[in-house]
C-alpha cells in the first residue's frame, strides 16, 4: 500500500479523519481501517 497521509485524527464515534498530502479528507470507521491491514491474518486464523 502506498498511503501518504498528512494528518490523522479521531472524530465522533470511532471515526478516523485522514487528510492526504493534497489536503483531501476522508472519514472512515476505525474498524474498517484496521481490517484492511489484518484481513490476511484473519483468513489464516479462520
């Protein structure tokens, strides 16, 4: 993954606010964000 985030903060009910190097913001649930990095391990455990 080639992610370049300028700023990350937590807002509201467990939402991450990600600001990229161009100033664009994205709001994503913390669980959805973490799932992207743990999906392969979860599949192996199952």
